[in-house]
C-alpha cells in the first residue's frame, strides 16, 4: 500500500514520518509489524505529534467539521491539544456540545432501528 494509506491506518501525519517510510511502499505484513511493535519514531509521533485532523478531533472531543468551523486547519501537537483543552475556548465548548448532541441523536436512531428489526 502507499505510504499515505499506511500513515492513515497508523494514525500519524505522513509529512512527519521518516523519509524512508514516506518514499516507500508498505506491505500488509510490514503494517502489522509496525502496529504490533512500533519503532521509536512511530511511538514518538503517536505520543507527541504533530497529529492528523482525525486524531486532533478525537483528542479534543469534536468533529473534523468542528475543527474546520474553528479554522483549525494545521496539524497540532499533543502540547497544543492539551493547551486548548485547558483553555476551553468558546468554540471548543460549543463543538463538544454539538458532537455530544449528534451522538445522542445517532444513538436514538440506532435504538429505533433495532426496535423495528424485532
């Protein structure tokens, strides 16, 4: 698979990976090995970042759309994410609330669907 696909599956930003990884092709066995026993560079990227949007959104408890609405377009480090969590800006509180409501609505739909299936 392409390095971009492997980076996405590993939850890391492709541009932050070593050139050898970025310029190569990753087999399924290599991907499995990276997941089972991550090398130092992968452990550091997962711990410190910079993180891709999906990871940033998950760590902040918001959607990717919420990041876009807040004009957060650049990858963030773990320290930057922690600072945002501590600051609790208005947009973050609003987007967390929006995501929570969306998840509640989705749960209601799932309950409705499972009730109809019976």
